């Protein structure tokens, strides 16, 4: 630690004169924020604040008068000069590091630098009472001295299934930094072994990867976190046969390409083909590669094979229109070897689109009925919760509207039927019964001499209403009999009907 050491002495001098402090008083310093033996740690060019006050075991604070507190460095420069009198406290303006507080305490406030690093001595009446260690630190960012992968600084190329050692050496700085090695996803690499050297300022982080594959390829980062964060990267490339990540099941669809994730250090493949396997879907997981014969091969180029991405992470796309349903094997070959991946390809069952619309509400929902085996189709509707609620709501509204319209129509028709029946019954009460033509000619009276029909009584009206209700079903037949009478023309003329 660079810097020089300053010793500060606090000297208390009791001046003689009126109201002077007795020399028998024993003074000591009290630091509320510090404990005995504690030190103060601060960064360079920062401001420290230390409150303190005087304490005496044999004198009352009211007798503290004409006491001079002086804080000096080794070179004699005063850092604190306070004169404590009975009724007031006065700090010398020329020394602004110390000041008096209203509570009767004092406070040291100072901007420190590396020259203040070391022991600060507190003295009472020239006697050393307290020693406080000041550790003034200068922020020192860590530094990465070296970062290697397989003893290479920038980029290393290793073979499949080999072991790789990644090592990072740093200067810890101040405060001491922590070091980690991260992979391409930002995760810490394991297992790693940190090690401190004999030099207290140096730290080493070493990680070992065993049986590496293409998936271990990528960028690795050494990260040192201290007063600042510094990083350095290296690249690792693993050369070997390609690796394929394919789902166990794939849906065949002429309009949709199937994707396979391929990990390879190169895009150059010497062979690429799909092989048909004669196994069932249930035996796919446990079948042996050698025991399953190939029935047909299809070259990748025939299926519009495309590769996207940058090594080592690639995405292969193919069209499966020419591939039959069943178990398949994808084979990829590069200069380092070949890799095989099995998957099962099947076409989804045929579906029929059914569109149900409600023009009155603007509602439309598409359903897809599924088909079951044994040639017994069973329609199942796929409908979300919100769609089901909407469908039910719209159906209820439509039914209510239909019932309401029918009810109103029936009621109006019923009212009209009862009213017409009542009128006919009243007319029957007022007109004579139909007679044969001979009787009509005999008793026919000229219209000029006919009397006006009398209005029915209340009792007669009640009887008519009762008869109308009981004979409602027969009203139509009665009306039909009346209007089918051969003397209909005479009936209409007799009652003033057109």
C-alpha cells in the first residue's frame, strides 16, 4: 500500500487564570461511531466524518472551560483547533476540519488522500489515549493477465470427446476482485477450481471440460468483478461428427417444412439422406439401430434441404410431402464422421371444416370435427371457453326472440279469433235461424219495414263470452257451416254485410 503515515496528536492545555480547569481532571475521548480497536476504511479523495466528545471521570462537564483541543500532524500542521469555554465553543476558521456541534460534541470532517493512510493518535493533555488506524484505499480495478483455452489465447480447435482446460489469471486489485468463467449462455462453467498464488495480489480460476462435443463450442468469458468489472473472451471450436436434435414425432404436411436442429462445426456435409425404417411407432424408442432394416432412402436434396444459421448452431428444413408415414432415420456425414437420428412421421387425421354463423349477431366460429376409427365418425367441436359462452349467449337470445315473436303472434291471433267468435255469436243471437227457401219467401219482410236489432243485455253478453270460450275449437266449423249455406247471399244482405 502506497502512501505515507501521519501521526496526529490531540493536545489539551489548561490555561491558568480565572475559572481555569483543575489539573486533577482526567480527560478522554469518546467516539460514538467507533469501538476500541476499530479502524476506519475509506477510499481516496472521499470525505470522512467522525463525531467525538470529551469525557472526564472526575470532573463535571460544567467545569470544562478554557480547554483547547488541537489536532496536529507529524509536520506540525494543525488539523483541528477548538477552544472550549464555559458558555461557548469556538473553532478556528483557518482549520475547517473540526467544528463544534450544538449538542456540545465535536466533529472532524476531512477529505482524505493516500497521505492520511496509517495510525491516527489521539492524545489528552499530551498523553496518548487512543490510536485509530486509518486505511485509506485507492480504488484499483482488477486486471486480467491471461485467459486461455487449451493453452491458446484467442481460439482453440479441439477434437470430439477430448478434454479442455480453461484458465483465467487476474490481478485482484483493490478491493480484491472475484473471478468467474462463463459459457456462451452466460452461465458459470463447472467444475472450476479457484486458486490463490503466493502473491496476494494474484488469483487463478481454472475450469476443466471432459468429453467435449459440438455443443461445447462457442465463446467463453473471464469476468473479474472488483472496483470495476473487466472481461476477456476466448473461442472454442469442437470438430467432430454432426449432432442432430429431432423430435420423436413429426407431422407430415405438404404446406409446412419440418425443422431439425443440427450442431456442426461446418456446413459441408458429404452425405445427407432419409431412410425408411420398418418398425412401429411403439417400438421406435427401444429399437436397435442394426436390427431395423432400411426399406428406402431419399436424398436430402430431393426434399428441398436447406441450412440456416452459423456453425456450430444450424437449422435444417425439409419438405415431407414425398415421405411415407412411419419410422425414419436422418443420416448426416461430414469429414469427421456420421450421425443418425430417428423420428416417427405421421400425417394428421383428415378434418372437415365446419363454419357456423349467426348473421343477426355477426358471430362466426369455426369448428373442426374429428374422425374416429372403425368407420364410425364422431363429431367433436373445438371451442374455447369465451367462444362457448358467446355461442350459448347468442343461442339463448335468438330463442328468446323467436319465442317472443311466436307468443305475440299467437296471442294476437287468439284475440282476433275470440273477438270474431264473439261477434258471430252476438249476430246469431240477433238473427233468425236459417230457413229453407220456401219459408224465407213466406216470411220475408221488406227491408224498409225491418226493425233495428236490439242490443243484448249484460247477462246475454256473459253467456256469449262463456260460449265463445267453450266453443272456440268449434268456431271455425260453425263459421264454415254458416258461410257454406246456400242462402249466404241472403244472410249477408239481411245483416247489412257487403
